[in-house]
């Protein structure tokens, strides 16, 4: 039997709510699709990025990306942007 195809889960891990959300998305992907989810929960080094995360992205047939609010973004000309400006 061939290995399952993979879906890459990109979800923030900064706040205490973000990791559980990523894990929930993984669980739903497993339950609702034939795909194996990849969530880089334990990758925090440059080596982890290059060896594991980029390799997983290369092997994935899909991507689920979650964008989290991060506050103000400052541009080089001094202007700023907040998520609430949308």
C-alpha cells in the first residue's frame, strides 16, 4: 500500500490558541480527507526549516494556511497598517 499523500498545515504557533488550532486542523484533515497532514509544531531551528519543513512542502499536494492578526505592520516610508484597517 502506498503512503498517503500529504497536506501541509501552515498555522501560527505564537499564542496559546494557535497550536491547538493547528492540531485541530490536522485532526479534521485526517478525518475528512484521505490526506496525511503535516504541521511543523516542533520545528524551530534553521535545520528543521531546511530539512523538514521545506521537504514537507515539496512533497505536499495541498496547503491549508491560517493567517493570524499580528498588529501593526510598518512600511519603510513610516506608514503603518493594522488588520483593523481592512
